[in-house]
């Protein structure tokens, strides 16, 4: 299965991506940097234990510090530059897999998003002109929140997953102040923003069924690798160039060969009752989350939404939710088989993919 996924799940396309021109942007701190500080890089493919803390290592490249990358020259003729990926299999070449990255290898463009621990930028690898998303995490915030282990886990898991509906992580590197994650660029942005841009903040059944099927297929693959996501929600799902769904954030994911965990994590609206109650849980938490996502896509808000967290928790543990009249019987049936108190009675990913409502409504990519 690994061999099949590696060869087929990440494919270049003969089409081109139109990307807005790169602006004069740089990744900087508010304080001036010490020009004598050495910047280090690490291997593209992670070793078993990721050396995120800088170390003196003869295999690491040291170079003069550049807190600001070279500004990108304006060119009015490049406002809608086309970058073809047809001849650039950026992810799979042997040379790329052995490369040691530094910030100087990339042109940095406009911000794509901001978060508590850092920002995401549009970026372009200088040599290949390949477009990526650069996730920049600030060490100070990570250390303060004591989540370095979570960052390690995100890298370890996402680097090894290969599926068309999972955002690819190509590599990472770091310096004394930041950790840089080199990610696949999802051209159409967040599912959350797309959902809330709709007139009624909801999708039709065909679009919802398509997203749910793509998500179920990706999670089925994750579970086959003993990876539990644990934080499925619209904010963590992106849309690719052709509108395909991609799981993007693996910060709360866990590789769980032992199958059961007892950590409280994820987003409250999407948590199953066993996690709300602090009980052990396994991969069936993702079954529940797919049901909640399906409901939110069709209705416009999560099924257990309330004005405060206490009420939301009560709604979850008592399974208090209702369907609006416009939700079809087929959709109700699917959701009702996923949002189930007993984890062992929830419909699994194969059951989702073969459910009559999904089969009837999903759109199949003819490509």
C-alpha cells in the first residue's frame, strides 16, 4: 500500500497555477538581529528524533545570518505569473529529498494566514520556481506554550503521509528563533472561509457529499497508518487548485499503535462524548468528527452549538441536536450513524464511502 501511495497519490499536473505577484515582504522580528548569529538548516527528511533545538553538528551548514531575505523585485509584467508544475516533481526527486534548506532558498510572498504561534506565507523556491506555503512558527511562543512536542509530532506525521486529500509537507528547517515548515500550497484556501462565504453559510448536498467522501478516504488512509487526526473541523481543511479537499493541520494528531489515548484535545464543537468526559478514545473519534462536519456543511453551524462551553458539553454528552427541515433523509441517516454515543457503533470510513447518500451525491473527479 505504501508503494502505491508513493507513486500515485502525489502527482504533478499539466495545468498551471496562476499566482499573484510576490510583494516586498520579509520575515522579521521586531528586534534587530545579531549579524554574527549563525543560521542552521537540517535534512529535508526527518531523522527518527527531530533535532529542532539548534546543535553544533558538522553535518549542518552554517552561514552568516540574514534576518531579512532578499526583497523580490517588482515586475509589472508578472502580476499574474504562471508557474507550471508539469515538469517539476518537487516532492519526489532524490536531490530534493537530500537537500538542506535555508530561508535563502525561497522568495517570500504575501501572507496567507496568521496564527497564535506564527504565520503562513506564499513562497517560491528560487531554483525550481515551485510555489509552496511557508509556515513560520516562532520559538518563543512555542516554548512559552510548551508545545514543542506537538510541533515535533506534526512534522513526524505529516512528512510521511501521501494522499491526494492530505496537504503535503515537503520539508522543514529552523534557526534560533523560528521553525519553517515547507508545505503544499492549497490555491483555494480554507474550507471554513468558503463555507461562510455562501449566502446561507452552507453547501448543497452534492458539494457536501463530495467533501465528506474525500475526507473519509483521507482518514481511512491515516487510520491504516495508525494515525488519528483528532481535530477535524473546517478551519483545518483546505481546498486545492481543483477544489479538492485537503486535511491541513496535524498538530493534534497522534501516531497511536496502542490504539487508545486519553488526552483532551481538538475543538469543543467537534469533540465526541468520550473525549468530553475524559475517557480513553481511539480512531473512532474521527468517525464522529466527520458526522459533525457533514452537519455543519449542510446546516451552517455545528449540531451541538450553544452560547457557552458548558451547554455545548451537555449537548454532546446527551446527544441533543435537531435537523432543519431542509436536510434530506439520506443525509440525516448518514449523520445519525456517525454521531453515536457508543464509539464502536459508529459507521466507519468504508461505511461512509459506500453510504447511499454519498454514492448518489458525490462528484467523482474524472481526471
